[in-house]
C-alpha cells in the first residue's frame, strides 16, 4: 500500500486527492477480494474468456485492474512527498528500504496466512504487497538518478518489458528463479514441502513506481493546482489514447488479440481483455491513464462528502488491507460452517449482485475501525511502528 504522507499542508486539495484516490481503489480492491472469496465457483483467468465470462463478472474484474497500478504509482508519488518533507534523498532511500523490507516480510508471514490459513505454509503467494515492497527497494536505488533519467527508466520498463515476453527459463536453469521474480510469472520450488508463486512479476512495476516518483514535483507545496491538473489530464488522456490506438492495431503490448464478437458488448469486452500478470503495456496505459484522470476529478471535488469518506480509507491503507483479509476469511469459514459447500467445492453466493452487496456492507462496517486507526496513527507520532501501517 502507498504510504500516506504527513505534511503541514495535509488538508490541501492536492494531498486530499491522493488519499481519496487511494481510498477509492482500496474499496474497489475489497470488491475484487469479496469476489475471490464468495464467487470462486466462477473463476476468471488472465485475460478472461470473453465467450464464457458473464458481462457483470467481466466488468467487475476489469474495474479491479485499476487497483495495483494506482497503488504502485501513488507509492512512488508518496515517496517523493516524503522526501520533500525530510529534505534528503538519503532519508527517503532509507525509509523506502526499511518499509520495502517490512512489506515483503508482511506478505510472506501475515498476508499469505490470511489467504491460506495454513501454517507452516506449503504455498506462499507473492502478490501485490510483495511487489510493492520490492518496488520500494528498487526506487531506493533509482531515486538518485536525475528526474529525466528516472522518467526514461520508467517509460522504458513500462513500454519495453513486453519485448521480453518470449523469454523463458526452465526450472533448474540458473536464470529460472530471478526471471520468475522479474518477469515470467511462475512457480519456484523451495523444497519438497514449499513452493513460491510469483503472482506479480516485478520488472514493469519498477517502471510504474519510478513514474510516480517523477510526478512528485507536480505536487510540491505551492505548486499551482491548475497547472498540475492540466499536466495530469494531458498525461492521463494521452495514455488512454495510446491504449485505444495500439490496441486497435492488435500489435505490440498485448499478446491476447481482440476480435469482433457476436454483439457490440462482447466486442468491447474483447477489446478490453488485457493482461495483468505481468501487466502488459495495454494494461498499464489504460489503468494509469484512467487513474491520473480520476486524480484530477477527485481534486476538483475535494470538498465533497464522498471525497472525505474515501480519505478515511486512504489514510490507513495497510490497516484496511490486513483487516479486510482476515474479516473475509472469518466470514467465509463461518458461512461454510453454517451452510456447507453450496457451490460445488466452494461456499459462495449465486451472483455478482450479491458480491457487490457484500462489498458495500463490508466497506461500511470497516469504516469506523479504519477511521479510528487513522486518527491513532496521526496523533501518536511517538509510536514509530505505526508509520509502517
């Protein structure tokens, strides 16, 4: 999760918009995790099977594509804001290194257990918290570059990593493990009883966090809001336009080609059917472009009640993340205990409408504990470990 930044101007629209956008994608993430908990009898692939996936499930999953790119981009942006307050790249690099290591440990020990409820684990899923941690470690090294060089690195990794899609290394090869971590989603056999799954290959995410850090000066104290918003609009709309043009060409940046289907709805689904693991160029152009546009819209509506509500979730993202995973696991086990496996080998609900309803109820139920923790974190600066949550 991106780190909320304590700043003298924390009530300003530019920082409220960051917290609110983070809060929005956290709530969307909750929807996707409710789906993964109570709708696993209708599993989806990556990309999804347009012919077999109902539209309500397809677009709910597509909406969740926003989460990881926005999280990682805002992590880079927040790192720049942290450095602006600390006044030192060295202090920023040290914080990124410590927090990155903390997130990696958290993924392996706490988050994985929330998904599997197995100790010791036979499988460890290295997912979004792990890749954010590794991205922070990478940014700790990259932030010493000039800003223009950081932009070049970010664009090269985001736009160029698909050129490596055909490169694979078999288990036992010296490059199998590092390449599974960097780009080729796969399994790492640690021993007879433990396997690691690199669900989020790292390489393109380094590019995303670098671009987020490079965008930081647009949010510096005293920066003109109108100028910042024009830049965000321009970058966001250019990314979305780039997605539309490149996707229409069915060429580079997405291995799954689109095609005309039986109706306009399914044709649109085919066009939007993009790869997350690792995130293709098409995936990142669309999600980051929309994320930047949402950031402008939220900043312009920063006095609205719904923006203030989203800020509550965005101010304590890691607490929300951990809390909702364990609440979902408890609810699943309770449902399974009461009603049994009512969906084949799973317990679950009958449709996506129920998934949306459960998500809305859970978001409302978690609001007060998340607000409590956010206030505790803001008021108790003397408790050092709170800043890591």
